[in-house]
């Protein structure tokens, strides 16, 4: 009995709903495979049995026909991790698992079938694959296990219209679109069978093709004779594969009960345990086996038991438990939220729900009383009272040496909540945590910004549990202490609970990734980005402190001059930062038009109000806007950046948020480097303070019009695609089409209008919004938009489809499968509904652009290393990446970076990355 393993896999996968093992791995195909294999053994009891698998990669057929199977889609994401487990399952059943690189499973089956037949054996091929029907003889039959149906010569005749020994010729004529076997165009199975039946075989048919009476058929055969011969070569199974394993080795053997039961136990196949025990016996206890998706948090958090680890033997015990479990939750306790300056105080571990330990490493004397905390070693009678107040702890360097192999072990999954922070802390002690999962990122990928992703909120939401608060152990306000001062009896419950809760959340959230088809987003985008961001944050960027100080002084002088001017224009002094006083000046004293009050009775003085007044030609609002801009730049950037310079590194280390923006974009915090004005002269001046280290240059690589390119691709806009492919000025091209003017000698204002429409359309701009932006009548703006839709009709279709999809599902998808939840899309309130509709139009484009630059960020560091370069990625600002490169390799680095960025996605239009080099960010951008 030769089992077509690959056929079994796909049939099992599609026959069963999603299932996951306790660690979140998809296992529905594995489970189905096991049940099918077990039933097959039980029902048929063959003398010899083997399972044959396809190998990954090309086969000998690709050598003479490269397009063979070229168009086959990749396997479903949820199936990929199951391939290896199914081979493990085969071996657990004590069956040979056979595969050979360069050959398909069908070729191995054909070789073994003919060998067995030659030795006088009867052969059953367990498969329904039509390609194997050419092997059917009196001694070789097929068996469809799903339909419990035997396939012999009559069934082959029913399928192909010819006997099994003629199947190859029929397939050569008919071809196979799934495998990309060309065949003869226009000839199907039925016609092919008639021709072979009439002419005897393929060679005779091709030699006598000129005799065929039907003109089209004759012409096709004469023109495509060589294709038919190539197709025959492709569909003919090899019967002389140089196999290593012999048929004698396929003798059926009983499985080792403990091995088989252990496999079923590991993957949570509780329903199989009793069947396997009844059939094979064994000593593995099935109690407590977790069914997929259930039983993860049966132990209540209140009953959890946590251990304080104060000696090496207990730490080694926990490390051994983590290695055995294969998954461990990790959390660090520190003295600060600033990962670049915080002191490591302790580490928590959890290997199962309900357990956890805390390893204190940097606690000082108990601040709450004079009593000593923890265990003590009183062997040294000469120690001082102060020394005795220090709790017993494993020396930091020794604990790090013991933990490092575990935290870097590729065979143990490390799970954390906002693990990026812990990775930075541990990297400062020489530990590169890998591999990893992050519950905060898992939650974000699944639920977007429909709720927060902090541990307390997730515990409340998913576990109905409120964890111990930081303020409960450290206090709050002026009396708050740092964690190194917390008594160990309090620290252990707080710290170990964090690890325990994180592990529980992981067991709940990870299975949903596969069940909700978010594996690709998590595994290829958001999870691998975590270590990339951790390294970028650790590196930071060098700042010229003197330059910042000079800019701050300059802004302060200009603000003072503007304040004096504004006071003169108002005819009195007032506080420019007071909305109340400003409103009274503008709308009461000066009686400017359009004033509106809030519900509290105060005048509205927001930026939109001032911009509206400025557009009407009023001078005071213009000066106020200038003053506000300088004030914001000074407080938010020149002053704040100076305060954020790390005294140890001389660099600023921003923190990137992966879970704050609905579209998948990154946020930048403490300090925010993503809102520095791009086009203003003042913004450029601030960028001059971002400088390279001596001997280095900064490189800025920026995607060109990525959102418009994505729109052209997603909305399938032929005219836009062609313009991008031809390298045209897209705004000029749009202006030419919309306004009917030639590109050559175009008025810059006309191009500006087209640019406003191009970018406005992405954000679902209205005629009112475009009119305000361009300072034109609303009727004219509406005419522009209508003309735009006539030129690019696919855009309107895309917009309507996006809105309809969001209304139906509550979310939209990016090109890479990210779900972006759209709030208010079905709201009865027209304004909220309109906002939701605009979000539905823009989110797939903005989110797709965010996904593309994430793909680039993940790929660039490895590409730089492969190129032998020392260039380092420092910052990401929307569509721009900033690097620091040694002077002598900057040009080569640009070439490598651009190549990665421009190939981060394969669209129907080219991706273009512009790059520059300079001593400062301003020079490079």
C-alpha cells in the first residue's frame, strides 16, 4: 500500500474546520491525517505500507519546461506549518515517510508500484489523483479513501475514455491548466480520447495529423505537435527514480504506543487518545490534554502559585522547565519606562498557566520597614547592618549568564507583552531574545484599535481578571518608589503575575491568528518587525545639541517680535496662548466675521478658524498662525529634543508604537519624530540638528508617491498605471487630462490643482474640502472632481466597493490582508457616517503603504549584512527611512537600500525610492 501523502494532506485540511494545538499552531490537517491513516491501517491491514510526500522546490520537469506548475498558488498559510508535523505523525505511526528532492511523490509511487508488481505483489495506491491512473493494471489499483472507492481499469475508462495504458497520450493532448501542462489548445479530454482511440497512440496521431478532416483540429495538431510531445514528457511518471529506501523496508510494523500517544497528547488530540489506547495500549495519561481552543485558563489567576527565585539551583530548575515546555513568558522589572536608561531590577518567567517565578536582581533595602526581606546567608559575621538589609539575590552577571542561553535558544519560544521594551533592556546585558511572540502585537493584528492592547485591559477583556496595579506596589504621586525599592514579598506576586497573565493571553490570542486568517500579517509583517524596531530604538540618532540651542533662541526671538507686532495690531497686550483672550480680541474688539462659540460660551480659536480668517485677508490671524507654529516647533522639537538626548550616547532614542494607529502605521513617541514639518523652512532647520557620527553620512530613502501608486494598482486604473510605468510627472499628466492642457509649458498653478485632487481623492475629499484647499468656488471644485472621475472611472468604482465592503464587514483589507476596522460606517449620524466612508476609502491605501515600508524595514538589515556593509537603519518617518553609513560605503548602501525598497511589493506599477546622502537629515532629504 502506497499512500499519496500530499493528497491526504490537502483532503484532510479542506475537510476539517480550523483547529489549533495548545501552543496555537494550526493542526486541522494533522488531526485529519492521523484519523485517516489510523482508519486505513485498521481497515486494510496491508503487508507493506509507506507514505510518499512531495518535496518543496523544483523537480526534473522544471529543467526542460520551466513553466511547469508555475501558476499554482502557494498553499494556504494555515497549512504551511502543518507539513512537517504530518511527517512527524507518519513516523509516530511507525510508517516510512518517503520523499526525494527533485522528484514528485507521483514518480516515487510509480517507481515503487512497478518494482512491487515485478516481484509479484499486488499494489494499492491510496489516492484519487488522476495523474496516477496511468499506473493502473491488473495488479495495481487505486483506492479513494475519502469516498471508500476502488479505482481500476473500468473507472479509468470512465474518467478518460481510454484504457490506463493510453491515459498518458490523452493527457498529453488535453493538457492540464492546474499544472501548466500546455497540451494542444482547443482539445479536451473527450476529443483527445476519440483521437487516440481512432489513431492508436500519440505518435501515430501526430504523424497522420494531416489526414484529419476537421480544419481547426487539424491545424491545431500540426501547429502544436511539439507541445503535445513536451506535454507527454511532463505527464509521464518516472518508474526508475533512484530511490534509497527499498520495498522490504516497508513491512508493516506496530507503532510504539508511548510515542504515538505522546504525539497526540502534544498536539491536543484528546479525542484520539482513547481510540489509540484501545488499539495500541500505552502508558501516556490522557487526563488534562487540552482540546484545541479550550481549557487554556482553567486554573484561576487567584489560585496561581508564584515562586521567589533567590538561588542558582532554583533558577536552573525554571530554565529546565522552560526548555522542556518549549514556550516561556518573559517579563522584566526595571526602574524606568525609558528602556535606554532603566536599571534591570528582576526577571519573571512562566511556563504554564498558574505558575510563575520572579528572579530579583537589583533590589535594595526594604523602604517600608527596617526588617530584612527574603532569605539570608549569615555566614559572614563581619557584615554591616546596612549589608544585612540587602535581600538575598543571585548576582546580576551570574543570572544573566544562566538566562542568556534560554532567551537565545531557537527552540524555545519567548512570549512577552510589549516585548520590544524587554528586548532593549536585555540587549543592554548582551542578550538577543529570539524567537519571540508579543501578545500586544497579536491583539492589535486581530482587533486593530477597537480596544487598547495594554496587559491590564487585555486581562480584563479576555480573562475577566484585574491584575495587581503598579501603584499597589510602588505607590503614586510624590510618594511613588521605584521597583528596586519594593519588598520582595510584594514584588514576586506583581512581577510573576505579569508573566503568568501574558502566557494565558498568548494561549488565547495565538490560535485566533490562524482561525481568523491573519497569519501572514502577523508572521510576515508585525512580529518580525519587533526586533527590527528594538534595534533601531537602541541605536537612536545623533543630535547636534548646540544647533538645537541656537534654533530655540532664534525661535524665541522671532516669537517675541511677532508677539509685539500682534499686540500693536490688536491695540492692546494680551496672552497669545489664552483662547479666551484671543477670542475676545478677534470677535468682540475687532468684530471679525464668522465667529462661533462653544457650548461653554467661549469663542472658537482653533487652527481651522484662524486659517479661514487668514484666507479672507485678515492680517492678525496670519501673524497668530506664524506665532503658534514657532511656539509648537520650539516646545515640541528644539526644546524637547534637547531634553531627550541620552547623556551616555549623545543620541535621541524615540520609541515606535506598533499598536496605536488603525491603519497599521507606526507612531513615534518620547520624542515624536514623525510630525516635524516636511515642507516648511523651519522644519528643514530642525532636521539640520540630526547629524551623522564622524566618518559617517546620513542616508534618506523615501518612497515616491507610494499611495497614488497603490491606488493605481488596487483600483486598476489603466491610465494612472501607464503614466507611472512611463515615468511621467503624475500630477502634470492628471492636469493635462482633467483640464485639457498640454504638459509642456503647463502653468504651475494648474499642476497644483491636479496634485490637490490626486492626493485629496485618496482621502475621499469632498467638493467643499477641495474648494477650501484651492481657494476656489465649491461649484468649480465639484466640476474638477467630476472631470477626474470621468478620466479615471475605476477610482469611483474602487471607492464605492470599499464603502460597501466596510458597511457589510465593519472593516477593510490592505493588499497584504491586514484588517482595518472602520468605525461609524453604518452610523445614523450623517457626519460620523461620512467620516467612516472616507476612512474606508483611504485605509486600504494608507495601510497598504504602511505594510510595504514594514516589509522593506524587515528586509533591509539582512540585505545590508549580505552586502558586507556596516550601514545601520536608524529612523522611520512615514514613507521615509533614515540610515547611518560609513562614508566609503554610502553609495553602495543606497544601491542596496533602494533595491530592497523598490522590491518590497510587486505591483502593477513600479515602486520608486528616492535617496540622498548628507551630513545631516536636512542635507540627505
